C-alpha cells in the first residue's frame, strides 16, 4: 500500500496513519559479547571455505546461547551486528584486495545457513563502480541495509545538476536502522527506468519509523523508512552514464544483468543481493532455522521431555518413544534433502558467475535454468522449514511451549519470512518449466 501524505505538514504517514517518527527501541549492548569480539578481533581472518563455515558455526553457537531472551526483550541488535563484524563474516565474499574472504556464493549461502541455526532474526555496473563500491564496503567492514521493497511505490528520483535526489516512503526496509550503508531504488523522473544507488545511512534525510513489531524476525529492524531529499552523485547511479544520464545498454540490457536485479537498470557487485541470490539466501535462511529448531528440540527431548506413561508398554525415556524417534528421523531426512538441493543450487549460481562475470555473456536460457534450481530450493526449503519448526512441538511436549523455553521463535521467524513472496508462484513457475519447457521471465522475484 502506498504511503499517504498529511496536507497540513507534508510528512509521509504509514498506512495506519501514524507518524513514522516513533522512538527508537533500546539497543543491545555490544559489551555482552566483548569476550568473543575481542577474541575475533585478535585472531586471523578465516582462510578457505571450511574455515569460514567453522567461523559461522562459532558465531551461531554464541548467538544461540541467549537468542530466546533477546527475542523476548526485542531490542535493536547492535551487539549482534558488532559480533558479526568482528567475526569477519560480513566480508566472506569480499575481494581479497579489500580485506575480503574471496569466497564464492556457494560458501556464502552455507555461512548464512549456519548462522541461522543459532539465530534467524539476525549488483551489474561498470568496472569502476564495482571496484569503488566493494572497496567502500569491505575495507570498512560495513553492514549494508536496503530500502528496495517492490510492493511499495518506488521512490521518486529527480536530477539536480550533478546529483540525483531521492524522495519517498517504504513500508519495509532491511536492517536499515543498524546499517552503515543503505541501498536505494527509485524511478527516474519522466521515464520508467529504475536507478539503484548506495548511501550512508546516518544522514538527516533518512528517517526510520521504528515500527517493526511482528511475531517473528523481531530483531531485524525491518520497519518503514522515509527518504527525504537524499542526494546521490550521478556517478553513483549503478550502470548509468553519468554524463548522458542514460542507462548503459552494454551493462544493463543483457541477460546477465537480470541475474543481478530484474529491471536491467541497476548495479551488482556480486556481493550485493540479487533475485537469484536473494531467493537462495532466503532458502538457506529457512533451512538453517529449521536445523536450529531440530537441534534445540532434540536437546530438549533428551533432557526434559517425559515418555508417555498411559500405554500398554511405556518407553523408559522420551528418547525411546516410537513416535518421537519417527518424528525426528523424518525431519532429519527431509532437512538432509533440502540441504543437498540448496548446495546444488548454490553451486549452479557460483559456476554461472565464475563462467560469465567477465564478459556478461550468459544466455537467457542458461539464466532461466539456474532460476529453476533456485525456485526448486525455495519450494522445498519453505515446505520443510514450516513443517519442522511447527512439528518439533509434537516431539517435545506441552512444556516446550513455555515462553522462556524459546522453541516457538523458530516457527515465528520462518512463518514471518516465508510470507515475503508467495511460494505458490514458484510452484507454478516450476510447473511451466516441467510441462512446457518455459523458462521464467525475469522479475523482481525470479
């Protein structure tokens, strides 16, 4: 739904009529992780895929220790972001020359999956732009948020000399409140062309609504944001000619560009999130949360769940109960299959980038085939994660529903995020591919 405007003062309002200038939530104190942060800061950056995955497991274990309490307190996650920065995980895909880990998308997806086990609540351009933006992000270890939600009206963009000027309102932004940089997207005046750029988050023209209070993903700071007269140099219009003020067709009007963002008018550094990559990020996120739920639940069963006594042959312990063993075994099998599919899709994307990034010469057919690997993963990950995170209660018992236990946060996080875009459309897309050999038309979500 588009934002409304109050005629008396010109301020953007949320759809429910409330001013977006609510008081910011208290933030978590980074000192709670000081021991871990100091240890990471004094250690060397991981080298190689296995070391990066192990670092992700370390971070997941730290976050899992107090995840339930942090979910209840619902504070802005500044401590958690500082932990991620210190661990180096924000740099896993960065270029080595700027201090990054130089890992492929396949490793990046596995890192996301591992971290999500502990706490799930946590672009195409010119070569010059790609180098400059990557150096900015990775040399400074910046955390990047985004105000790109395509369900809202686009931000309006006007030209003023050597600058672009962004204005508008977004009902959702991703991690903006706790970010160093924010991705903006809008439509250039008098055209249907979209422009993407990146800005420093901490500036007067960026005002957060502080209105994120949902059942899940409570620590993601995904509420609304008002963008008012935010200026961006034309040279930072991703994939555009800053002199002619036109999109560069050799950069944006090719199938490779649709791997990055679907309107063919944007930047990708292969580090920023893209339709293919972001959908697979979501999938690994769901799988990671479900794996975390299974791990939490099995530990709870071993230590707390009681066997059912009212039967002809009571089991000595909950771990000997037939229905509990059957439930966990089935969940384990389905999650193994989901992980295998996610890994295959990640390998397909990593291979595609490795083969075609230099010349941007991927064909529409190849792009579509990779899209169907991603769509398949999204369907399986969504179905499996929802089933596992809800079903673990059947194997843990009534006491596991206690708020202080925190088992419910896994389902709440998955249920909230899986509503991002209807998975039914992925099923239909796959059906067309299987039945008629039709590849999907690039869009915001494919």
